[in-house]
């Protein structure tokens, strides 16, 4: 779907760059990228550097960067005009766990058309767009980084290192510590959960799972409302 946005807005000077956050690297994310057949740059961040550097805590998130390399909108929920899951007519014969997850996903509240219209305005008007924020507002909207978040990032990096080097059992302790220190970071949670269960369901390794945690906070709170 981002390919459709790119085809529409690239003639106006906007380039789309997608980044998959996946410690599994190209082996894990590559097939999904190949399936989408993007014409824009499509990268894989196997070290989760965007999480650490920009404060990304959930996907999809978007960051607007102008021609001078200056951030004019910090990370926020970003959808390309549509949410495919919300449009699905779920079949009756899905595995129960998957059916529950998809049904819960359809309750998540986002405003994809509103976001896309803002992106169109920025592509058309550039710095004159009301959606391109001045530096002081970018800083104000950027996530604060208290000490616990820094320790969570360090714990997550240790966990990734252990997992990549063939010690997945040892990595669990550090993934759990990252979750404890920064419980609202869904990228940390989902990465760890997916290593032990493709559906991110309940396991002995972790206290939480995607469906239970979303239900605990309420699907409507899974993404914050985008301030446009």
C-alpha cells in the first residue's frame, strides 16, 4: 500500500522509505518485502536502531524528514490511507487463536485517510504545509527518554546479541527485562514473542502475549491519536 502512495506523491518530490524492524534480518522480513514488490527503498533494521534513535515503540510508525535532512514530524502512527485488516471479511474456519487476534485487530482505532491527506498536503506545499512542524514543536512532541528507557534499550540490545549468536534461551532474560523497563514498547514485546511463537501467543518464556496485552489496555489505546 505504501507503493501506491509513493506512485502518487513521488512526482511531487516525496520519497517513501520503508524499514522493517526485525532482528531476524532479511531472512525473516525479506519474503514480505519481495511479496510487496516495492519500487521505493525497502530496508531491514535488524538492530532496531530506529527504536533506539528515534523513539519508535510500535509499527507502523512514520517520520517526516525534509530535503535538508531535518525531522519535521517525529514518530507517530502512520497508515497509507487504508487499513487492510479492517476491511477483511474473516472466514469461519480460521484457527481460534488467529481469529481472535484478527477480530481484536479490527477494533484498533486509526485514521488512515486523515494521515494520508496530511502527507499529500506536505508533498504539495513543503515547508508551507501546516503539518510540517517547526523544530521546537518537533522536540516537544518527541518522546522523553528517562533512564528506564535507556536501560530497556541496552537490555534489548543484549537480548538481540544473544539471540543472533545462538543463545535464544539466554536472550529471554534480557528481553523480559526490556519489557519490564519499558512496558509500552510494542516493538520490544512483539520481537521477543515472535521468536517463540509466530502468533505471539502465550508461552512459558514471557508473562504477556499480544492478544492479552492488547485486551488489557483496550484496543482503542493501542495507538495514540495522531495530532495533526
